[in-house]
């Protein structure tokens, strides 16, 4: 019987936790956004997914249905 080695080494996991602050276009509140992947975030207040745009200023836009489907299919 082979025994697998369990590890508690944090470098074993590929985790990235990031929080940005901004105004949510869905609930209109100044809120923290939880990083999902690339430019996608989730509003900590209403739970909606938003996309971050950086063009001189940082703006958050609602995510389209196609982008939501992409997020569900990819490994977050």
C-alpha cells in the first residue's frame, strides 16, 4: 500500500487574494471588490461580477452574459 504525502506547504497552492476598492455599477456603493481572475472582480456588497477597465481612471462595469459564461467555464 502506497502512502501519499500530505503537505501544509503554502507554496504548494496557487492562490492569489486581492481586494480593490471602487464604486459598484450595480449597487452604486463604494465597496471592496474581491479579485476573481484577470480583470474580473466580485462586489463584496451585492455579489455581482464586474470587469475592471483602466484608462486613465479605474472603472468597474457590469459583466455581460458571455463573460459570466466564460467565468463559469474557467478555473477561478
